[in-house]
C-alpha cells in the first residue's frame, strides 16, 4: 500500500494531466451529434470528487497553476452563465431573497463572533474570517477581508481550509437533502445560495438539482456576494486598519452585464438566442472543470492545519444558517 501511494505521488503530475485531458475530451464529445450520452457522466459532483481523490491520494500537482486557473475560470464561467438568464426574472428572484440575505449576513457575523470567540476561544482573526466566509461567499469574502484585517497567512489558510472542506461536503449532500425534502427548484436555489459558502459550490449544487434552481441560486448568491464591499469597509472601520486595498469582485458586475445583453439584445432574435445558449453551455462545461481544479487544490496539510476548533465553528455556523434558511423558506 505504501509503495502504491509513493508511486501515485511520484507520478502525480502525469496523472493530473491525464485526468484533465479525459474530462475535457468527454465534455467536448457533447458537441458531436450522437455522443452526448457518452459525456453525461461528467457532472460537477464527479469533477469535484475526482479532484479531491487526486489531491488526497497523489498530493498536489501544479498548485500555483491550479489556484490561479480555478480563480479566473470560475469568474469567466459565472459571467458566461449570465448569457443564459433573463434579468427581469433574475431581479424578481433576487428581490425575494434580499430581506433574508440582509438578516442572515448580519446574524451570521454576530453568531460567529459568539461561537468562535466566546465559546471555542478561536483566535480573533481566524474566527472573523470563518464568519465572513460563511456569511457571504466563502473564499472570495476571506480573500477580500483578509488583507483589510491584516490576517497572517496561517490564519488565512485555516479559514480557507475550513470553508473549503464544508464546501466540498455541501456540493454532494445538498442536492440529496433537497430531493429528500421534495423541495421545488426555486426553494432549493434559495436554500443553496444562502446556506452554501462558495459561489462555485452554489452553482454546482444548483446545476445538479435543475435549471431553475441554478438560475435562482446564481442570482441570489451573486447578489449576496456584493456584501463583500460593505463588509470590507466595515472591517476596516472596526479594526481600524487604514490604507489597505479592498478587493472588489468585478466579475459580478460583468455577470449582470451579460444578463442585460442576453435579455435585451441576444434574446430578441432566434440567432441571438442560439448564441446566448452556446455561451451558456460552454460556461457550464468550464465550471465543471473549475470544480476539478478546486478539488485538486486540497491537501493533507490543509486538513491538518484546520484543527478541530475552527472546524467546529464552521460546522456550527453552517448548521445554523442551513436550518434557519429552511425555516424561512417553509414558514415565510
């Protein structure tokens, strides 16, 4: 067994490239008439699982390439998804979830402070980063708030590791729970957008559940992600840090622009609709590849660095926001 593990780790770069080629080839088969059934097994959960399995069995390969490509590919994929959405319908979905979004963001930050600092005695910065990632949009919020908070690399790694582990779990179990509870497409999209941390996992879970769930989840999540901006300013004020650059998620605005173009320009002609559908379809494929990259970014070192207390804080916050969102959906 040890020799097998050593062999896998020694050849991890070759295995990494081979897995990536296989995923890409099978997804491109979807464009060949009669071959779409062959590529149907390449879904977001499968891609994430392959990435996770590779990282844990073979170790990390090309970590810098993985991190950089997953970041930008996710942003381009989200913008591409905008070409498959109608802005009028999107605004209606986003407005419906706005009230609870505001309450849940503020509530999660307060509960996170209490659980992390008062009960578990997690250090200030790590606790705040985990709460920020849970409240808004996972890694993106942590990346934006971290420099403002002047967090150490070790604190950033622990917070990102905690959020990433819970993201990976959510992508698998949320669709299963949604079907078990017989949730509608709209209900699941709202639940996933608020209860799952990272945009990639929200989109992946929505895509696995259905078309309408994907649209609702993406819209509400990206509306929620805009809270990164006021949170970064609030963090700067609370912790009295000055002169720090705030990372604004510009891709969200391009996503909105893509919806506007699709609704009022492409959506007016048959050819335009086909172009929008083509861009949207390709974006879904790049999103699937992105989830493989994200899974392959995990490492055993990250799992060890997370520790028990930050992970407990992340789990407690996750359970609270998941259950409260379900209550909101069913009772209000």
